[in-house]
C-alpha cells in the first residue's frame, strides 16, 4: 500500500521541516524531502521541532525532483503555490495523494508549476500578503485532504480520564 505524503522540494528552514515531520507522524503521512536541503536532518533544531517522534516518522529522501517523479508514479499529486489559480478546497484528494510544497524563499520552480498547472492549488489569503509559513500550509492542506477521506486510520475521539 502506498502512503499519502507531504513532499518538500528543497526545504531551507529546519524548524519548518521538523514541525511538518511532527504533523506527518501524527497523521501517519510519509514525509518526502527532495535535495538539496538547506540543513542537515541531524541538526538539533530539526529534531527539536519534531520532538521525540523521529523514530515513528516514515521519511524518504530523493536527490532530485525527477528521481522522485520516476520512483513515485501511482499517486495523485497536488502542487501548492501562491501562483496557482484554484483554492486547495476546490479539489478532491483521492488516496494515495502527495502534497508538494516548494522551498520557503522561492516556492516551487515555475518550470514545474507550468508542467503541472492543472494540479496547482493555493491557500486563499489577503492580496497584500506574500505567503504563509510552510509548516502551517502543510498542516492546513493535509488536514483538508484527510478530512475529505474521513481521517483514515486516525483516532477521532478523545477520552477524559476519570478522577
């Protein structure tokens, strides 16, 4: 069975990657990193942001976007960009899905966006705002995709402890 995944194309900020790793772990979602990375995944700041969940994370690392595309063929891909015309809420997310995010400073390269423009989506925001934090974007879109699929395999009910 193939997993849903969050794909980070050339991430630059270790704390964002650590936060996304924690969200992926909490949702049973694979994290895919595509080099070059702007940090070492051994860095303390990445591990600190992910807390003690790194041993539970499904993590894959690719040397290039092309190698990722060749290796992961049978998934629905969704490219998240402020340059997209459609909102992330205007589509359905069949499983398995991969949510692809670009690096913090520049997003997904335009050559990739143009090649996949029908699968590009944005998070609505005020027009004078350039972008949202990457880890927030990943959480917003991932939880919408999981909601549409009725949060498969996730615990949906909490319980109070008796006192």
